[in-house]
């Protein structure tokens, strides 16, 4: 956890008060965290958890066991996607 001392202008203060009231939060620190939780993904991607990465690797492994490293032709891909030429 990081501790920070911040200076807010009037508008930022009002926005945080609205976020705090809307979500029933105790203080502006929680309001800042909620605001970042809501809008932070637009600027910075979250890091994948270890469990999520392991799940993806398991799915990939099952796929390769079932299908191998078979390549699809452009025509097969078009048919799969419903594109007509």
C-alpha cells in the first residue's frame, strides 16, 4: 500500500465527494481507489494473475493435444467466419 498526500482543486474534490456518496465509501481515499478501479483500465492494463495465466496455458495445452499445430488456409478461415468471395 502506498501513502500519498494530495492537493485537490475544487472540481476534483466535488467529484470525489460524489463518488464517495454514490458508493457509500468512508473516505476520499476509498473514493480515489474506486475511481481508479472504474476508469483505470482505459489507461493502464491490469496485470494477469498467476491463476489466470495457468488457466490460459491449460486451455492452450488441451487445444494443441486435440488439434495439433494444424494450420488453416485463408479459404477455410473465410468459410469459418462466413465471408464469401
